[in-house]
């Protein structure tokens, strides 16, 4: 994964957002980022389940770095890298996109 640690960053304080709305908001904001830009999340717990979702949804397309490791506050910087593995290979995860459209 390409490092994006010096890129412009948007901060989202998740502590004031309803838990059921958090992941959808984070992925919408991540999708809107340009390569080299980043999000910084502030939360009251380790967002490890979110990292698992990023691995499934955006493998190779992001950088994950803990800025603060609790116990009261967690800060995670998620940067968008420049190239997706599917576009680099010239193919999608499902043999040309036949299953995904």
C-alpha cells in the first residue's frame, strides 16, 4: 500500500454519530476521497471491525494508521492510495466484472 501520510485530511468525530450510521458515512466519505487524501476518525473504541470491512471492501486501496490508541479516545488515519488492485490488473475480482456488472 502506498503511504499517504502527508496528504490532506478530513476529520470525522464518530462519537456524536449514531452507531448504525457510522460505517455507511465513513465509506461514503472514503469513496469521495481523491488518491492521496485521507480521513481521520475519532472514536471512543478501537475501530478494528471497520478495518476488517476495509480489507474486504477496499483491499490494497487504503492505508490504516493509528494516531491515538485509547483508552478514552482512538484516532485512526485512513488514506486512499492511488491504484486499485483490480484496475492495476485490468480485471475485476470476478473475471471481468461478469458477476458485479
